[in-house]
C-alpha cells in the first residue's frame, strides 16, 4: 500500500471514530424528565427541559405521570432521570420520617436519605415553598392588620373563614392552630368546595380561606397568603431529584438546574402558575418566557 493510500485510510478511520464518539456522546446527553400531575410540577419540569435543551441535551418529557408513588417507582426503574419534588413530601411520604419544620434541616435529611436509600441526588433547594396555608383578602388584611398567623389568631373574631372538608378538626388545620396559638375563633366557619374557594372570597362571602402558598390566584394581589411566622406547617421547598448515574455521565446538569431553582420563589411561582391556570397559556410558552426573562436561554 502506498503512503498516500495508507494516510487516506488513517484519516477515514479517524473520522469514523470521531463520528462514532459524537454519536455516543449524543446518546448520553438524552435526559428523561418527569413530573407529577399538577400544573406546578409540569411547568417546572418544562422549565428544566428547555434549559437542558438549550445546553445541547435531548429532553424526553414524561410529564403528568401521577402522584408521588408513581414517579418514585419510575425513578427506581430508570424510566425517569430527573423530576421536581418537594422537601416535606420527600421526607414524610417517601422516607417515612417525621416532619421537620426547619427548611434547611428538612432539606439536608432529604438529601442524605435519598442518596443512602435510593442512590438519587438532590440538587439545590429552591426558595419557593408550596406549603399549606391561609389566605386573606387584601382589604381585610389592611383593615384588621393581618400579615401573620399570629395577627390572624387575634383578628379572627372579625373574619369569616372559608374552610375545606375536615380542616376544622385536623391537627394541621384549625384545631392545631388553636392549640398552638390560641384564638382563631372566627366569626363564622363555612365549608366550601376547594374549586371555588377563591371565588367565595372575591364574592364577599368570606374573608379568609385555606390555600397552598403558590396558588395561581394569589398572583392577582387581591388575596394574599398569610405569613406562617411560627412554622406551623412544614416546608415544601422544591428540589430537583436526579438519578446518580445521570449526573456521573453529565455533571454539568447540576450547574444548569441549580441557578434556575435559585430563581424560583413563591411569588414568581404564583405568577407562572397563573399564566397557565388563569390565562390559559401553554406550558412551553410560559417556561420559555421565564427562562429568557432570567437570561438562562436566548
């Protein structure tokens, strides 16, 4: 074989190895992103998916899979590589540990527990806290000086509560609040279907309702979440959960997702949820606009 032919063969072999390597690398950059079956979880998973796609990953979406048990099983089976979870759900429901009312302590327990029991990595905790709470109309809050649960315990005789079934008797509901702080003797307590609890306040039928602290309706500003100043409810901060092998192959995923989590607080999550639930916008549109507004993608 002549030197020229030999050199050509070497070049072809090198090129074939290079393309094979690129193809292999492309396969390794596929990430399966899951979510539970509610607006916020789907939306955060879409935010993660688009952020990873912008950095060269292929995102395979498996959104709205179901509840905690279903997505946990999907992670264990390797059918999902990452998804957004909440600290107290992870601690109490998955790890079967008692609630921890300190956000940082709860996070550290989840991080170590998921690593030891499941080989899963818990990335940085987001400021957003999708916890149970109480909300009050802005007008009533201003009139009676209500900003915190302590304020509300004292102002309750002037206010009407829109409750959901069983809230009155639960230890994490009205009965527990009375035992913890005293007061909370509302002018009236009426049970309404949770689907109309904000409508009830806006129609003037009640002043206070039971809420989740990242509810879409809170973004309007006419109804505000009461600050839990006594840590009555455990924290539900969002954390991305990632399979360890995925991070071993692509450690840069942590560097992509952690800054996004840091940018998600309760107020911004309320606004994002509202764009989907109240304005009817598509998940992809809302996620993309958020990422561009924060400079995560172009």
